[in-house]
């Protein structure tokens, strides 16, 4: 089969590799019908996630048709079913899974000991997301093996097109969970750093959950226009105005009730000097992540408000404004999305027409062109927001 | 979180609740301190030789200058032996040997000196004797701890199953090879007796008979190899309700007698390079098997959790299957 493989930082290649096979009783093999490139894939491309190996297959947002099932798959799935698969691999049986914390499944990372060295405890394994998180082949390919298919694969029974349900695999639940973690009350103002797919879905979800105003911060006019048109959010371009001043002005001094970091470890800063400072430390490996958005979110948040961090971080940050965070009674919540918890209710919302996630797709291309897709996505060319790949 | 565990071993619980016997930190710390101390002494003896020789009352002899220079170089050697290895080993013994040489030299020098020099040299000798006591204490303590490490390993994990299920699963020893990779098979041969076959280097096997010596339902199982086993070994597994009823804590202690020599080396290989790590891997897989029914495998770690395999990962892409490789 063909698969998009990581070769080295900033180097990808579509290669011919062996087809996956059933390895465990609860596995399924999928023939992929659509997959997507995620913003967090860019951290892999740029080489900021450790423990990548030449030849790793990328991709954790995908859906397809079941072509083979292991003997032990527990419920309801059969060959021929059309399914969308959540990006965290979760067993469904450990205490974390049973509490709905699927992205911190205790069993699905066979390389947990490496992750424990870096993080203390290990999170769940993730498709195509480094050897730190399991060393699983990803779904930017023609076929993929899905472990614990009875937990991870959601059957799509009606004729909703791929474009409407594909994003149940990651970005829609991630954006939704980002908003949910703000414990939104009617009348709240929510600020969101990052107008990529997750930030845009977080904006849409914040309105669904009762926010009165949503303010999205980015530096690309086409993304800000898109989120204004599709969700009704207000926007700030951080290259044109100072974000803290603008938020103070827009909320008349109150500050947003909830602040969502949908940027993560490769943030940019309007001040070239400040950006260069963190970029240099990142290159020298004295700081693995650039937390511009997170620092700003803490300072912007109203007293007693909540920071919701869903942008991906990999290691360590510094200059975290702990004094502001502590003295002003802020709360921070975070996590990789517990996708399996949100897939069914969000599918229901899509079915009812409350949300149509296909609005973020800007490009559809063949699997052969995946490296080009990464290129335009990374460099924000052709107004790229989301690339869907068709094997 | 460090705490006194149920079986009296000072232990550290790490991620997943897997518990490791902790290093004997006081003796490690003392060994490090002696390393830096040696470095200081060596640097002083070489860099400020005249002042050191005046202080210790030996500034009147050319031979003493040479002895001091040699001692300085030797101290740097001690520093390297104590500071370079990740864990303190025989380094402290090199200091003890050096101390013996120094005491002998002091004794000789004392015979020939009088007055102020003799007074200074006496203080020097007393100081060296004091340091010798500390060195000896450290060396013995480090050695004792190393011996204990080799003979007993200890780990624990929390699993999301009730105590009855966990006890029943473990009580059937024929289940053990499903998660203990060094075992080829275990066959029950009687009510309390079983035949164990383990992997040995070069595709060979080691076999022995074991018997259950203590069996308390839902609390403890204890077994040991019967007389005649080439690698005498024993194990105990204890089951406890986890706090809040959130599953069951499983604590394993395995001891084996390493008779030394050739056999000792074989035992070390039999239990993998790091027996402690191996028991941790075993328990991780035990948790997977009893909770999910399978060993979790990825393309990069086709054999499931194993630290040795993690050091040598395949790329995360399917491999063409060859026979029963998986």
C-alpha cells in the first residue's frame, strides 16, 4: 500500500510499504476512504516531537471501511462497516477509560516506559505520533490497523458524506472539549488563541455551549475572516494590535471568562525579538516548547477564570506567569481530547444539523500529494486551513 | 511517592503504580561526596604542593614531595572511580586502599620528625585515620546494597479487576508465561507442584520443579523451586484491595540464589540484563492481559511492552509477517 512516511525533519515521502495485518484479537483493518493533516502533524514535520524514526507512517485523523476483524472484537462491528476512528488508542477496560479519560488509557502505549521517563506517567498511544506515544503506524495511508477497534471505531450508519464526519476523529472533539473545559455559563465571553481548525471548532462549540461572545486571535487575515463568517466570532489580528490591550478594550476591562490555547508548542509572537528569544532557546533545547499563547492567555483571563489548553505541548516551557495565575485564582484544564467520549454526541449534533464541520476544508488532494499538502499547510499558502487526503 | 511497603523494602512508586525498590540513597550520596572530596584533595596536592606539605609537616624532605605528588595523582583516580559510574560500585574500595598507603607513609614519616613538624604530622595522621573510617563505612555499605540488589527484585502494579479475579488468574501458574516473557511454559503437575521451563541463552531452556509453599485465597501466593533446581528461586505475590476499591494492588517479590561463577552469569542472563526492569515489564503486561485480554502491540514494538525493545525500535509501519514472528 501507499503511505505518507516521515523521513527526517521537514522531509516526507509517500512510499510503498507492506499492508497491515491483524496482530491482536481486538484489531480491525480499515481501507481508508479519507484522512486529514492535523496541525499537530506539523510539530512532527518540524522535528519538535522526540522519538521519531525514519519511515514512520503519519496521520491520526482518518476514516474508512472495515475489511478485516479480529476474533475478539466485542460489539457491533462487522466487515464492510463504515467507521471513523478516534486518534487516541484506548482499551476501554482500565480505570482511566472507564472514567471517560480515553486519551490517558493506561494500557495502549507499549512504550510507556519511555513516556514515563519524560512525563512521569504515560498517556495513551496515538496513531502515527512518535515512538514516545506507542510507535503505531498512522492513517495517511491506504490501510491501517486499528487496535481496540471496539472502543475506537464509531460506525457511521447513515449516508453523511466523509467530509461531515471525518473530523469526529480529532479536531471537532478537540475544539468541543476545549470549550467544554471552560465550564461556560450563559453570557460568558470566551477568547481563543489560534484560528486553525481546532480554534474554529472551539469557537463554534463555545457558542453551542452558551457563550455570548467569542473572540479569536490569529495573524492570518484569511483564517480570521473564515472564523468570523462561519461562527460569528469577533477577531483580533495580533500583528496589528496588542492582544492584552484589545481584549481589555473589547471586554471593558473584565477580561474573557475562559481562555483557550489552541496554538501549542510552536506559537509565534508579534514582537520579533520575543519570538526570537524563545525560538533560540527551543533550538538550543533549553526549552522544548514556545508558549506565547499560553502566557498571554493567563494574563488576559479575568480573575477566577479558566484557561483551557488543548494546543499540543511536548516538553517544557519557561517564563510561565505563575504569579498572575496563582494570585488571581485562575484554573487551568488541559488534555488531549478524550475523543471516544464525544464522538457519539457530536455525531448526533451533526445529524441534526447543529454543526457542519466540513466548513474548514480548504483543500482535497490525492495521497500521493501529501508532502505538498503539508507544505502549503505549514507555510499558510493558498489560504490553507485543512487538507483532506483521498487514497 | 516513597513509602515503607508491605514487605519491608523501602520503595518508590512510579507511573502506573509500578513500584521499584529504591536505591540506598545515603550510601550513594556519601560515595558522591567522597568523589568530590578526592577531587579537591588531588587538586590541592598537585596545585598547592608547597603549602600542603608545610601544613602536614613534611616540607623538609624531597622524598616526601614525590610521595605527595603521587598521592595527588592517585586522589584524582579515586575521584574518577567515584564520580564517573552512574551507580557507586568499587570506587570507595580504591579510597580505602589509598588510605592504607597514606597511613603507612605517615607512620614512616613520624619516626623521623620532632617538634612542630611532628605535631602537624600527628594531626595529619589522625585526619587520614578519620577519613579511612568514613571510606570503609561507605565501601561496606555500598557493597552490601549491591549484593541485596542481585538477589531480590520487587515490583507492584494496580489493576482494574476485583481481588478474586486477580488471585484466580495468578493462581493458575499456567497463565504466567502469557506475561512473563522469560518463561516458555509452566505446567501444573500436582495440586501444589508445577514444572517450569524458562528461556536460556542460545535458544536453550532451563527447567525446574516448583511447589506452592503458602496459599491464602485472595491474599497471597508463595512458591519456591524444589531441591535440585539449577537456579534456586522463589517468589511471593500479594494481593490487596486498592484504596477506594479502585481495583487490586499486586505486589511481587522474586528471589533467586546466584551461586556465582559461570552459573551466576547464566542466572543474570536468564533474568535479563536488569531483573528489576524485567519484573516491571512483566507486571505491565500482566495488567494489559488481565484488563484487556491481550498484550498491546504496535508496529514499532511488536512484542509489546519491553524496555529492551524500546531501545531498538522498528519504524512505525507494518512489516511483512514471517511465520509466527509475532
